[in-house]
C-alpha cells in the first residue's frame, strides 16, 4: 500500500488485515501507484515528485533503487513475463504525455511511446500483447510488440482505472464523472456494455476466475460488486472514506481499497 503524504509503503497481512511493516522512500518522494513483478521479488513504484520509477525489494528494503524516466510518473504496469515495466508521464505538457518502456534488469528506459495526453492508469493484457492506458479523452491501446499506439477508444465519462479479465477477452474501465464501468470487448475494441455504479467510479478489479468485478466509487463512497457476464450488481458496501484503487488477493477471497490520499 502506498501513502502519498508520507512517502511510505505499508505491508498488510491479508489474514489479520493489520499493517506488518513500513518502507520509507527517499525524502521528497510522492509515490502514486505500485505494481509487482510476477515473481514477487520486486515492487515498482511511480513517483509524482521525481523523474523516476522506484524499485523496491520487499525482502531487503534497504536495497531500493530507481530507474530514471523523463518526468514524474503515475501509471504503471508490468508485462506478464516481468521483462518490461511500463510507466506513464505525470508531469510536463499534458499534450506531450508519453509512455516509458523500462528494462528492469538493466535499469534503463528502452523506448518512449508518444501518447498525446498524460495517462492515469495502465494494465497489460494477459498475453502481454496490448497495454491499455486510461487518459482524459478515453482509452488508448498500445501494441507492446511494435511500441506504437494501435487504437484509441473515446470514453466520455472521465476514465480512471482499467483491469483485464483473466482470459483477456474483456477489459473494465471506470468512468469517474458518469459513474459507470465500461466493459470493453478487446477483440473489437468497442464498449459492449456498461455497469452502473455510483458517481466517482475509480478503482476496478476482476476476480481470478473472471466471474465477478468490483469497482470503488469515491462519491458514494462505496465498493460495488457485479457479475461480469450479465453486469448485474450483486452487492454494495459503504465505506467510511473515499475509496481509491482496488486490489484482490490471488484467491479472490479478500479485497482491499485504500482511501485517499493512499493508493495501491
């Protein structure tokens, strides 16, 4: 869990739901989002206050390193094989936003993809071929093999976060202003359905078996559960504060949604 205010990472025991440890990042850090390597050996943390992506070793927090980027960073995703990390610009001219492709083994940026807008969130398809980025104007699809923008899907409701179904056939995008989760057919790259949640839709996650989706709503404030097949809402949980990003444990039995200004 990332705390933007204090520049720290907090580990939480999923059984007891209690903090078990804290990692302090360098002074001036403004961590935004976090992504884990597939083998769990490293965490990649974007930093809105410095032109870097921070690399954290959970087993040895004192060995933290950083990979230099163009600007401060926010959106982050890791390829399924762990060989590439994708980080989106957070600072600079919004019309010149770009994506940095990082080689975590070498600790370098290997490519830059112009995007036109600053990305908010990122997710890689299960097969690693497509990278989906939410931006103010909609959803941008980057072909990871060519490093080019393959498609842009306009979404009018201020897109926030994106998550793939385990089989890769659909992606789910929250739209903050309209309070919906847009269901994107990844084959046709079109919106095939919408799930109505509360205004301020933000975080989104899909269960490991692909049958259930969850979305946070900052203006609810709530977490809404829905069936991915029908889009039917199956439950709504009220939260004491504004929930932001959302994550599920690998077995899907627990979900966590830190409140602002903390994010995952």
